[in-house]
């Protein structure tokens, strides 16, 4: 598959748009239902601690804070969203952008929950799929919902891009 810069840019933009929609969903939950989303400073703390060789923590919130952790966490969050946007390119090919389908986008969004369930949550001290949290099922449903919103965001962003380009 030969990819041009435009195709790569459009898939990156799709991942970015989906991430923004996911963040808007988190803001809606916080404002409407007082449901907190992940503090991306903790993501940054985890990443910065890796430079010292610490990849897992008993509880990330108790790990020593690091300078620049909030910015690092947010940058990683958006970079991850952009990278996850490329999963659609791998899964469906470059033609998906011209004819996006909701099912593919939702499947990719749900597939991205593997990252928090099996990498981040265990590394943060929360256990696999949040099994070491006070309410594991609530945390799992929240993660699955958030990543489904990301998938929906992939689809909506691709539709918006197509409307603009036509």
C-alpha cells in the first residue's frame, strides 16, 4: 500500500478529532454527573518515572510528582489518539477515509481499550482491567464507554473531513 502525505495527515487528523470528542465526553460527564476522568498528570508522572527505570507503581497517585507531568500526560494522550487513528488505516486501508463506516470505527475504538486495561492500569497499580480498584466493573464500563466514544469520534471526524473536502 502506497501512502501519500495527504492520506497520513487525514488519518492523523481523524485520530486527533476523535481524541477531542472523547475529551468533550469526559467534560460532559464531569460537568453533568461529577464523574471524574483520568488525570493526565498521572500519565505524565508514569512516563517521566520511566526515565528512572520505574515502569510500574503500587499506586501512581502516591508516586513522587514530577515537573512537567501534566503537559507530558496531555501530549501523550493526544499522540496516542493520533496513533490510534492510524489503526483504521491498518485495519481498513486508505479507502476507509473516503467511505467511513461506523462499525469499523467502533471496533477500532473498542480495541484501543487494550492499552489501558493491560498496560496502563496494571502499571498504575490498579490491576489488569482495574481489578484492584474499589469498583472494578464501574471502571471497566467507564473505559469501554470512553473508548467507544473515541470510535464514534473517528467516524464523526472522518465524515466531517469528507464534507469539508467535497
